[in-house]
C-alpha cells in the first residue's frame, strides 16, 4: 500500500461508501489521478476539487486536507 498523505479524506470517502472510481468521476479526473493526489505523489488537489470534496463530506477544507489525524476519545 502506498503512503497516504490525506488520511482524513481517505477515511471520509471510505466511511461514506465511495470508491476511488466514483470520487474521481465526481471530480472529473481519472481514478489513477485521484490516487496520485491522495498519496501526494506528483499531484495535488485544486481549489475547485477541494471545495467539491468539502461540500460532499460536509467538512472544512483545512480539516479534510490536514496531514494529521485527530482521534476522538
């Protein structure tokens, strides 16, 4: 498994039952490009993509794209 840069995004789309293919289609990018963006390799999310994902998952952009994970106790 590749190292994931955006764990919060990864967790959100998994919890909501989305596949990378579905998420990529919503962003109008290929699943391969989405994968590169999630692991932070040679690609990053654009502001329009970040806004779409923020609205989709009802999370602030800075939280969704944080590189640290908050654990609720």
